[in-house]
C-alpha cells in the first residue's frame, strides 16, 4: 500500500505515520520501498507486510473474532 494511502486512512501526519512505520519495520512486521519518480515530490513509498506481519495481523483478527463471539 502507498504511504500516502496509509496517511489518508489513519489521518496521521507524515511524521507520526513515519515514526509508527519505523517501529513496525524494526520489529520485522513491514518493509518499505521507495519508487523514485522524476523528482522527490513524485517518489512513491510502498509499505508491505512481511510474513511475520501478516501472521501477527491474522492473530489479532482472530482474537477480535473471539471477543466479538462472546
């Protein structure tokens, strides 16, 4: 997912979102990739879940389902 889309969804500032993504990246849950455009303003930063991140996400979803089923 594009960084800009995550920013829209979360309604965080660039700095706050970047800080959160850095923590997730350092924990091995995501990776970031910069796709270079014709200028820095046109660069696209892509954020993807790692296998570890997907496993953690699925675990949280399952826990929420169990809570909702109670």
